[in-house]
C-alpha cells in the first residue's frame, strides 16, 4: 500500500530558508545572493547581451553594406576598363585606317608629281623640237627652188587634190614645165598623205608628186 501524501490537502507549503553556509568553518559556501537579486539586477546581463547582439548585428549589417558597395565599385571599374579597352581598340583601328589612307594619298601624290614632271619634260622637248624646226624653216625659206618637170600643175589654196581649192598665183592658174619657184616649205597633203605640196606663198600650194610620180624637183639656186 502506498503511503498517503501528507501535503495532499494542505494548501500552503512551507519552504525552509536556505542555509547560507553549511558550517562556519567550511571553505565552500552557497551563494544566496542570486535569490535576493532584484529583477533589474537579475536581467541586467540579458539586456547587456541583447544590446551587444544588436551592436554586433548593426556592425555586421554595415560590414555587409560596405562589402556590397565595394563589389559594386569593383564591377563599375571593371565595366569602365572594358569599355575603355574597346574604345581604345576602335580608336586604334580608325587611326590605322586613316594612316593607311594618308600613306596611299602620299604615294599617289608622288606618282602624280612624277607623271607631271615627265609630261612637262615631254612638252619642253616638243617645244624645243618645234622651235628648232621653225628656225630651220626660217633659215631655208626662199632658198629652196623647185622646177616643174611634169606639168602643168594647178595652184591650190590648200595642200589637197580637191578642185574646189584651185587658186591663182601671180595671175596664173597653173605652172608649166621648166618654171621655177622659190619654195617656202614642203608639206604633206591633208587629204592624201602620200602626196607632197610646195608652199610658195600664203595659202598658195602646188603638188610636187608622190613616191611614184614626180611633178616638180628641187634644183640648185
């Protein structure tokens, strides 16, 4: 049989006071101060711990924010660096292209200068040749004599065989065999280069023949 609990119907419970010390001579004692502390003293450490936790949480939050800002700055610097490299590459490509075009222009300019110099030299040579020929014509003008050997030959206003260009020289329409004329120059026919003509005056010509037929021959003065 179980013994009946002596406190079963008693509504009050006496709690004996704790003994502060086991013995007056014992080196160990029970610290009863905790049971006598007020609520402020009892939960002071808890509040301090909570405050410390909040401060550490705030510091951790600031550290995380600083880390995020650093990462953002690094990302921006990286993007800026890449953009700078791309821009520098494009600028370099544009410079190379422009420099190539400039060098090509210089090369073309040198070629044009050389061609112009050659053309000037050719023109100068031709002018000199024309001047020399003109001088020879002036020296021999009126000194070359041609005699009609197979006449009559018709005087013409142009070195052609066209009858419409017939003209008069010294009142005569044609020259006969044995007649001699002071020839200013000998030219090639404009309508038929196989024939040659003697110019005896301004706009006065007569035919002296071709390689197969001779109408007039040069004679000594």
